[in-house]
């Protein structure tokens, strides 16, 4: 009878285990940046797709109404100056942004109908009107939409819409002061209405948010013919621009229509975000902010002033992103391209500076023909 002896097995030595662990750690260190780059590339593509869908929605709106949607419903010029703050003159609104009227064109028709049917209480100036509670006529002014925050239910103004969020940004994170109720870009002034300004802190963090909004140009439209009015954008206060007008002015492929932004600071605890109900357009006059630069001053510097050190990062008053190279924009023709950060936060009267090239892209009728490839990807 043969007897089989079991061979003596040896385990790994400590040195061998340490070598294996070191090799695994080295491989992870080599692969992790590549994985992160692939993930960011995918996020960037999805972000561009979101912007493209918003652009297509605006074109479809134009197909129905023969004009692009207004940037937002702010004060009427023929009812007095438009240079008013929404907290001082809430009745000059309703201060609702363009994304609301685009909801039916982004497969959100039911949400739009709910907004329309809910008792929002947007009274006109003067006698309370009859008819639909939510009135968005371009020839009527109504009280600010936040006056009905108690009726903005989770099924309406608090809805989180994936198409309105850049996947590279944690836009739904908790904030210090919540979502901006509205912004006003006109006559060279940029104003934002914070929930605490109107006693709406209870709803500040509950409102639906957006990473995207319309481009108002350097400083919007209005009655004052100032230095910035040459760069009036597509999406302005109660604008009624047609694609035909845009085509014969600077051209649909040369003019920014929608862009992305963090709606607040990109470093540290987030202070603000944009709400999709009220933030309809934003200025390009402050340039493009990088998410990795601190910017904790609540109010924007005077338009045209060089921002102080540490104040050229992402903030509520400028377009910005977490993409490494720049900020993505949808142009008037529906195409999406990335605009590089460059030195766009540094105002300069030189028509070939990065700042001026950005304003040229944002303006719809400036007539400038400078080569913008320096800031375009």
C-alpha cells in the first residue's frame, strides 16, 4: 500500500504581502486619475446634452410663438424705469425665469400645467384679476412669484429636474442662504434676490435648482445707453427676439444663448444656488468663474471694476463650472461649445482681450468680428 504524504504548504511572507500591497497601491494611483478623467469627460458630455436640449426647447418655443422666450418677466419699460430691485418693487414682476415657459418643451408639460393650475396668487398691480392664477403675459406686471411660496408645493416649484443639473456639480447640496428667488440684469446693474431679503428663509433650501440659465449679455437691456449696452444678449428682461433677427445681426452660431453656473461659490460650504423658477438670465460682464477659487463676498463688485484678489471665482453673479477648462454654453443655433476661462474676469477696453471676446460672443448685435478662437475650445 502506497502512502501519500501531504506536501508542506508555505503562506506568504510579510515581505511578499507588502510587495503585493505596494503594487496594488501603485496601480490604483496610476488608474485613479484616468478613471476620474473618463468620469469627468462623461459628465461634460451629459452637461452639453442638457444645454443642447434647453436650446432645442427654445427653438421649439420659437416655432410655436415666432419668437424666443423672454429671459425673465421683470419690470416693463413703459411702466417706468426698469432699474429697480425686485425686493423693493416685487409688484414689477412676476420675476419668473425663461425655464418655466420651456418646461412643456422639455417633456415637463404636466409640471407646467400644475404650476398654471395651482393657486399661486400672482395679483396684478391694482385690482386682483380674474382668470388663470399664473399669468405670464409680456404686457402685464404681477407681484413676485415668491409671494405665493406657501402654495409652491413639492409637485411644482420644489421639483428637482435632472435635465437642469450639471452632473459635475453637487447642486442639490445644503446651502447657507438657499436658492436665489430671482435675478435682475438691466442697465448695467446685476441684482439678486435672496430668500432672507423677503422673509422666505423657510423655503430657501427647498426650491428646485438649476445649473443653467440664459445669457443676458454684458449687462442686460434697458433704457440707458451705456458702455455695456452694445453687448446686449439674447435672453433679457421681457425680450422678444426672433431667430431671424439674430441671424441677420451677429448670427445664431456666434451668439451665446444659455450657459452653466454653480449659482454660488465653489469652495467651502455653498452659500447660494440658482432656482429654476426665478433665475432666467445672467450677465457675462463679470467673466467666467472657476470653481476652485474662493469667492465669499456676497455682493458683486461694480461692473467694470477689477475684482479684488480672491473674488474671481465662481459666484451667483457670473457663469461658472466645475469643468477644468471652462464653461459650456449653448449658442443661438443650438450648438454647444466650451468657452475657456482665460482672463475673462479681468475687464479690459482692449477689443481683443479675453474679457472683450467673451462679451462679443454674448452680445447679439455688437457687430464685432474679432477672432474668438482664443477662448473657444
